[in-house]
C-alpha cells in the first residue's frame, strides 16, 4: 500500500510539472534587488548606488526569466532548472540534506544514482512532455546561487586590482561586469524566497492532501505577481523595514563543505518551511485581494520579498569583503607598467 501511494504521488508530480516555473513577476524581482541595495552598509562601494548602476541592477533582476523566450531546448533546460529545487525529491533519492554536496555535478551523479536505487519513488518520464529534458531532475537553485557568489567575488577581486594598477577604462569595465553579475544573481536569490520554488508542491498541492490545500496550478502565478499587483505591494513600503546587511557566516564546516553553499541551502530550507503556511493562507482566502481579509497574506508576501532582499544584500556584502586583489592580474599589470616605462637609464 505504501509503495502504491508513493507511485501515485510521483505520477502526480509529473502531471503537475510546469513547462516553465517562474518566481515573482518582474515587479517582485525588481523589489528584491532594490531591497538588497537598500540594505548595503556604508563600507560597500558607493558607486553601486549611482542611478545608472542602481537602475541596471534592478532591471537585470528579470533577465533570467527573459531568457525563457528562447526556443533553444537545451538552453531552456539548463536555464530553467537553476530557478528551483524540489527538496522532497532529494529525500526520495536517499540524499541527506544535512550533508548536501556543494559540487553541482557530484550532486547530479548522486541524485541519478538515487533515482535508480529507489525506482518506486520516481515514475517513468514521457519524452513528449519533457522536451527540455528537465523532468528527471529536482532543480539546481542552491548551486546556481553559490556559483554566482563565486563569480561576484572574482569580479570584485579584479576590480580591486584594476583600481590600483589599471586604467580608468579598465576600472569602468570591471564595474560594469559587477553590476551585471549582481543584478542577474539577484533573480535566483529572489527565486529562493518564494516558497513554491523549493517544493514539489509548486503548482498546487500534490499527493496526500489531508488538509485540503489547493491543487490548482494557477496558485503559482498568483503568488508570483497576481496578488502583489492586486494588493498594490511596493518596494517603498517594505524599504523602511530593511536592516543593514550582515556578512554570511563563513565558519569552516566540520565536513569541509563550502560555508557559502551551506548558508545558501539553509536559506532555502527556511523558505521551504513557509510552504504549508502559504497554502493555509490560501485556504483561508487571505491571498485573494487587497481587502482587510487579506492583510495577513499581504504581510506574508512582503516578508518573503524582504527575506530575499536581505539575503541578497548579505551575499553581495560578503563577496565584496572576501575579495582579495587578484595576484596574477596584479603581476601582469605591474609588468605592463614596467614595459611602458621603458628600461632604466
């Protein structure tokens, strides 16, 4: 009987799998990036707040969703799976969430092996419904965020080097790259604050449903932006509650895992605890409109946007503070300067 229920649950997962799972509409993602900018403390580079840079960081929050207009199926599969993590599927594959590897491809191998070892947990995949080849995977959101952190830290490292040894043009180019990475990575951190992006219940409750939660697929789009627009939630009303960003905890892990990845995954697990409360609010009709009856739902969504902004600000700040000058680039620039100066008399 237990195996039968698991198979039924797994089949429901496939039926519920969306062609594309978005998190927060563009307005919501812009808010997350804007709240992160508002959280940055005084020691963060002030140039990021210049209007042209701040506006671009906000605009780029929607970039990974705009990539979904591509018709290239391999790219759609790659891009789409970075937006979510169906955590329950990791457990079904026998993976311990407390020791999850920070190495993307090691995880992929472990998950694939887990699917084979627990066939009763996962149904066969219909190729006609899986043209981007994503249905066998649970998503890669925590790896995407941690990898963007590493990219940003690298960008800051060579900016610091160019600021000392480079030309004004090189400094400007390095800053432009930082703006781009900050903006785009904000999308994935924002995805991680939306509870329906860290669970198998992403487009309605699937499997056993003793509490009678909604099974309608449209709940995802409504949470992403429908309710935000209906309730008139804005960045301006959330911004006063932002607290100055604090760096992430970089305490070495006893098992040697990357502490940034551990922090990111802890953030996503916290988001997952909000999944059932969200469905409960929906069941109680507290996520329907801007009226008094939806006040609790309104506060819930605002808190989720704020959580994304504060986590993003912490990631940006940590990358800036942990970025040491690029020693290889430094030696190259010093040699360039010496060559330009010519031989000593």
